[in-house]
C-alpha cells in the first residue's frame, strides 16, 4: 500500500472537490483534513493515490462516504452540561419575550444538540412558539438527525448530562425505547427543520435570535473563521445570541466589539 498522501496530493484532492462538487475545503485546518483523509485512504485500502482520486472523482456514492468521514464530529446530548445550564438560566428567559423564536444549529451533525435544545424549550414552555433550523454540510448526518432515532446504549450518559444541565423531568419521558434504539417524541421533531447547508459557500437564510455553532470553527483556518462569524453576525437579530464551543471565541474577530460574552461559557450576545 502506498504511503499516506502528501501535502501536494491533499491540495489536488481539495481542488477536485471544489471543481467537481462545489465543496470548498481549502480553508479548513490542513492538519485535521490530512489526518481524516489518510485514515479513510488506509481504511479503504487503496493501492495508489491515483486510484483513490479516480474513485473520488467518478463515484458519487464514494464521494458521499468521503464527506461523511471528513466531517464526522463527536457529539452527545447535553454535552458540557454547564453550557446548557447557562442557556437555560440566561438565554431562554430573554427568548421567552419573543412571539416567535428562531434558532439555528449550524453544523448540527447527527442532531443530539438540536434535541437537547428542544427539550430545554419544552420544559421552559417555549417549544410551541419555536422553530429549530438544523443544518450540516453532510447530507447523511442530516438524514440521521431528522429521523430522531439514536442508539439506546448512549441514553444513560445523555440522561446524566441532562440532569446536570438542570433537566426537570425523567429523561426517558422524551423517547420510546425499542430494541437497540430510542425514538424521540414527535412533538420535539415537529418543531425542527433539517437541511444541508455549506457554511463556506452559502449565505444567510433567515434572522435568528439564537445560533449554535459549537466545535466547528476549530476546524477552520483564520480567514474562514472570520467569514463564518460574519455570516452569523448578519444572521442574528439585534440582541441575539451566538453559542460557540468551549475552545472557540469571538475575542480576536472583527466583530468582537459588537458582542458581549455571558459569564464563563462561550455564549455571546450581540449588543450593537
């Protein structure tokens, strides 16, 4: 088997993705991209880079697999419970004053975060007037998220996170268990709109009071981070909230003066 792909070969692959499929990964962090592509390259046992490139260019199904592997993220419900506790205590009481609450989960992955938010909204009496837009570049994970079906083996951890986040009910009331999977309630799913969206090349599609984009920006280089943050700024209502991952910040961005951080969590309010 050929050695892992080189920096030049990585550039060739990224140019192919842009030319053929319109997916621009050229401003993603190269070290992360190279690690994930090399993992797939070895996993699928390609004898040469030429064959890998040919398969990627000519086989739509393989391209779909490639995108799924390239954009996979680790996630769980109520991940970082103190973050959700802050959303519950500081953000939802303000959102309660709006007649309609529009929330965008950008880079939603398989949807655990979206369902976490919907549960908080339900317990705050706000779900009935909320719409949760959940988007990701990866069509396969969007499909999984929209199904509302998750492995039962993770429910215990999700339940523990939920309790630490300030959950008020038995977590099991929100899903129906069957065999090795859990189906989340239709009431939650009915308030969600799922679609593919490319943060790199597509613009704003609504005005939101709250945007979640957690642990996505860390995979982008500085210029792309700046472009995406500007997109969120454009997409937020005045006094809206932007929720980022624990290792992500607005402090060095061009819009930093327009936002104020709430407490210790990476939750930012648009103040001008």
